[in-house]
């Protein structure tokens, strides 16, 4: 439930949200959950008073949207970078899994918020995020389509295969531990071996 102090201000937010504010909101949302978290808790993490926080954002959803926007753009940028150059579909799929798993490990709190609280973003903002998520998924789907057309991969529904690949890495936010026995790279190698053994023609 939204508390009175978290109701939206009527004046517009003054531009992009500061990175330290996004980081503080990410920490609080990942620990408390978006709906249970308050602007007061975020202000406490920042060491500022709640009225001061409202000089930077109008309402709590501004922070949730900023987290989502930052994460999806970062992931798209990193994935685009590894897709450049002359690589086979198998190499591309391997590299995308590596990027994704490293991302989940490095940005675990953010990915938790991104995946658990995605439907708390509303209206045109939600539509914008869906479009960017779809763009990212199309990048992976195209790799699979190219592999099938080249005769490298078995003929599978590319949308289902892409979602299965993404689910393997994304679900890591629930169990991956940075100080665990496996590194993100080792986990990604395992995932790639499983995926490619099912997709590559023999």
C-alpha cells in the first residue's frame, strides 16, 4: 500500500535520476520489495531527508522506472558489443550467455528488481520497457534463426528457444552467489554446453 508521504508531487521531475539515488533505490527495493519500500527508507540510505529526495524524483515509480531503464539499456549495449564481428551462431550464443550471466552476477540486486517488480511500472513507461525488452529478445532470437537457416542449429521455434536460453541465465538472480564455488563464466560455460548440445546439428 502506498503511504501518504509517497504520493506523487504535481511538479515535473528535474531530469535524469542521479546514479547514487538509483543505487539506493535498487538496494531498498531488492531487500524490501517495491510495494513495501518507502521513500523514507531510500532517503535514509542516501543520508538525506525525504523532502530533499523529492527534489530529484516525483514519486516512487520514477525510481523503479529509472532502475529498469538503466538495466535494459546496459544489457542491450553489452550484448550488441559481443554480437559485432564475424562469429558463428554458436559463438554468438555462447557469448550472449556469458554477457547475460556476468550481468546477473554483477547486477544481482538490480536484476532482482527488474524481474520481480516489472509489472509495477505503468502506462507508457511500461510500454517503453516492453519495447526494449522485446528488442533484446529479438537479438537472441535472430541468432537462433540465423543458425537454423545456416543449417548449424536444428529447426526449433526460435521464440521458444530464445526464451528458454534467457530463462537459464536470468533465473540466476535467485541462487547465484558471487563467493560461491563457480564463477559467472563457469556457470555460463555450463549453460552454453547444455544449450548448444541441444541446438547444434550432429
